[in-house]
């Protein structure tokens, strides 16, 4: 496992692309683009440069097979986990646990007082892992999609 630095452009690009692709899967009305990936890269690189973002990654060769990305919110002394991802071929091997351990250890070492994360409702494995690590549910995010009818449908 390694800590990602701002000069590791290839890894930053991989993380940004994976982040955007996962947003595509999670939100039916989201579509990533080269532009959105570029913005995500820029945001991550800036966060690494100014020490507001921390990324640990499991790497094989030149490919990231898993990563955790945390952002420090200085106003509340909280670390927000932006994303924890492990490639499907490597799940169930303890990589997510190792990544989360590394981020929690780092957060503790810099006196962060709280870690927050968001988990998809259907991701039972991650919810269970978080419960076992002492995380608790504080709120539930709910959405309702509204169908917009054309004027012709209103008659």
C-alpha cells in the first residue's frame, strides 16, 4: 500500500476516472465526461498539494486495484471519505479493510476528531464492515424521482 502524492499524475488520473465511473453507476442522471474527469483530477491534485486530501492505494504494477480518498474538513475537524474502491477481481481479500485502517490511523495521527462516509444502501458488505469498526448511521439520504410530463400529457 502506498500514500499517493500530488506528482503521481497517472494514479491521480486513475482515481479520478474510477470516481467518475462510479458516480455513473450510482446516479441514473449522471454521465461522466472527459471534462468531469479532468475537474476531478484537478481537485484531487490540489487537495494533495495543500494537504486537505489523503489517498492510500493498493497498487499492482502501474495499476491501482483499490484506493481510499479522504478529505479533511478543517471547519469541523472531520475527515470525509470521498471514496473507497476495490476492483471487483480483488474484493474479499482484505484490501478495503487495510485501506480503511490506514486512513483511520492517519486521521488519528493528525488529530481529526470524526470520520464520515456515505455507503450505497444496497452495499451490505460495506455497511457491515463499518458497523464492526464502530461507525453508526446518523441520517438516511432519500430521493424521489419525479416524472416530468410534457404539456401534451396534461390535457
